[in-house]
């Protein structure tokens, strides 16, 4: 019975390690933004600018 507990504990450690690695990879992808310090609007605006470039409003045509 002790072996089963050890196997279970090892399996849980492996799962947790895998989840931590997955979270670290995601954080590395999104390392440009610190979501705790930015509002959702700021994050979305920055992502929009990254994808489509900054929006230049032509005030002469307005």
C-alpha cells in the first residue's frame, strides 16, 4: 500500500511540474504585459497596436 501512495505522490508531482512549466511558457509569451499593473483596456490597446500598428488619426480630414 505504501508503494501506491508513493506512485500517486510522484504522479501528482509530475502533473504539478508539467502545469508549472506550461504556466511559465505562457508567462514568457506574455512577458511584455504585467496584467496586474495594467488595466484590461491598456492590455487590449497594446495588443491591438502590436497586431495592427498604432492608430494614426488624421485630424485634417475630421
